[in-house]
C-alpha cells in the first residue's frame, strides 16, 4: 500500500492554477468524507512537502515544512508513512506508540544519512523539517507534530457559544516565541544561560532557530558534528554540551464526535497570515471543492495587504524573490462526514503527494520524483 505514495500517476490528480507557483486538488474522497489540498511555492526550492494516504478504513495526512533546504522534508515525505505502516502492522493497530516509533525511526535514518553525506555535503547537517501528521482510524483521530505546523479542528458551536463554528487547536506550536515553549526549553538546560536568545526581532534557540522540535537539524542535536572539521569550514558551529532540539512528537488523541466538521492541517506559512478562527470560518462558509486553494488565496491576500500590494501582483513574483513576501504554504482540509457510510465504499487505497517542486511541475501534471 505504501508504495503508492511514490508513483507519479497519483500526482496527476492535482492541477495548476492562474498562479504558476500554486498546485491544488479540488476534492477527493477518503474513508469518512472528502479532502482538498493546495501548495504554493515561495522558496527557490520548495521546502514544504505533503501527502494524503487513503484506504477504506483509514486516512493519513502529512505536512512537512522544511528549513535550511528541502532535503529533510523530502526525506520525511518518503520514509515516515512506510514506517507508520510497518509498525502498525507489527502492533496490530495504530497507537500513539506506533506514531512515536515511526517519528524516531525517520529521525534516526535521516541523521545516519547526514553523517554519511557530511564529507561531500556539509550543508545537510543544518537542514531540518517540521513534521505534522494526522491519522483517522475508525472514530479515533491522532495528531502528532514537531515544530510549528498546525492542525485546527472546526466543530459546530454549542448552545451559549457565539459562533456557529468553533476553532479548536489540536496541535502544539513548538516555537520559542511562545512563552510556555521557551520556559520548557530553558528548564531542560538550566546550565545554559544562552539556550534561548532574543535576536533579529524574535526568540531563537541558541540565537539560530525558532522551533524547538524537528526532524534533522543534526548540528543542533549531535555535539560531535559541531566538532567535525568539515562542518566547521562550512558554517558557524555552536558549541553544544547536549542536544538543544528534540524529535519527540507531541501527540493528541481525540474521539471524533458528530459535531466535529473538519480539520485543517497546514504549515506555518498559512498561520502567519490567518488566525485559527479566520481559517475555520472560511472553510465553514464556502463550498468544499477547492477549499484548500481558497485558504491559500486568503493568506496570500493578507500577505499582499501587509506590503500594500494587490494579490494579482504577488502572483507575478518569481520563486526565491517571492520568499520576501510569504513562505511556502501547504494546506490540507479533511472533512469529517460521520453519517455518510457510503464514503467507506468510495474511498480506495491510494496516495496523493504534492509535487516535490511546483516550479518544475510538468504541464501534463506529473511531478518529478522526490529525491532522498
């Protein structure tokens, strides 16, 4: 089943839009509803990677927001789901422990790759990725994350609540701009007064990175890499006593209820411009088809407004330069139709993976194979 994730045929289900750096799917079925995907590229190489795996009994969602380069997010895109499948099969079902094992195995494999590649590619030691995974198995929803991508549930408002739809955040932002996360990091390193530093207008771990958890970023996890002469020639190594980042995911398990309507999974490029509430309102008030693209468009309009530009002008800016206006943005919306058992027969085994790089996405809709 997992090998479907790497066949280019499935990527034909996506399409271009008026923006040459935007890819999206209108609407596809999954085991308990519909889903919609959209990705817009801003970096020279797309650092966001994403996938949705469907079967008649379960749905898996992955959003991987890379930093320092695309290598880590591409690696996760190819290795995490197969590990989930392997460990789930071994343990006879999906559990939080299965998810933790899959994250850990992916991290270990990538760190191993970094060590092997270091002599020829020292840069890879400073490449990492946030990692957000959702899994729906029966009536159980699992959300696991590292970093600051985010999953937000839209549910019906109860009596006494002012809105017809309520946004409920399911994930934790592992970003030291949050005071709670900052204190967590500081408590783990009481002997390091510079573990979190305010610089360039934001809080950063060791003055370098905002997220406190990730896949990769080996030079902030393995003190021996900082001492490696090859890496020292490449960058400015930070003396480490111990790892300052972790790959331990936060995992939330939730029993799905009839009033749960949909879940938005998105990289921080979306949340930089839209609040949880604004995103949920957009999904609730608009047609399903193309809803992920609509969310991306709303974020781009906000990005343009901040720069006193028009949305159509943002769309003309080429990759790389465009990163000065907004980040890569990935959005996946999963609708939860508990009452529609017919969806179980409609959903087949398959995997839609967004193009590895949208700017090089072929005109016939087939993306290049990911490397890694």
